[in-house]
């Protein structure tokens, strides 16, 4: 079960899998914004690890 404490101790790979598996419902603007933020953070992490 996921909760804030569990997520705090997840590895980067686990967090990436979790975030890529999430999908916001079209009728929920807050969820869509969260999904966009999460995907942008993943893109930034990937870019930083490529350096």
C-alpha cells in the first residue's frame, strides 16, 4: 500500500515506474496538472543523469 512514508523510502527506479504508471483522468484538472509536473520532473532527472 502506498502512503507518504512508503514513497519517501522508494528508490529512484521504483518512483519512476510508479510515475510512469500513473494517468490522470481527463475531467480532473488537478490530477492532470500533477501528472504533467511528475513527468517533467522525470524528464529533468533523466537529463541530469545523462551528464
